C-alpha cells in the first residue's frame, strides 16, 4: 500500500473529475490536429519521390508521418486512460490501486489524475 495514505472517503472526487475532464478536452482538441498532420504528410509523400531511402526529402516526410502517427496513438491511449479514470469515479473506485487495492496518495493523483496505480505499483507491476 502507498505509504502516503489517503482516506478515499474524504477524496475530493469533484476536483479530480474537473481535472480529468479538462485533460480529456485537451486530448480531444489535439486529435483532429494530429490527424490533419498525418493526412498532410501522406499527401506530401504521394506527391514526392517514393524512394524515401535515397531522397533526402522523402526521409523527412517519413519521419514526420511516423512522429505524427506515434503522437496520435499516444493521445488516443491517454484519452482512454482519462476515460477509465472517469469511470472509476462513477464506480466509486477512484483513488484505489487496481493492483493491491491500497489507496493512491492524493499527491500522486494530483500529478497523474488518470493513474490506476499507487506509487509502489507504477506501471501495473505487482
């Protein structure tokens, strides 16, 4: 269990719900921009030399496409984590580590309000 314990009955879930909803809105706003970047990189790739390995411009386009795709995947994953945290608030399990059932410190929740793990089980490891 986390050494910096928190009584989950006293946890201000409204505060964390607001933080999570703000983060959700940020991530949702980012998704269309990343999708547009990917579409733009794909269009540039189609209009350029398809030999990325030997074309200096092709390598840049491939890198930009790869980077935008990775950021899009990361944003979608982050959005899923935020949604899961909001579901835990609704279920009354927010602030409880999904590995050990211990309480997650309020400081950790303030830093990462979407986390389902206490500091001891960061990354979901037992």
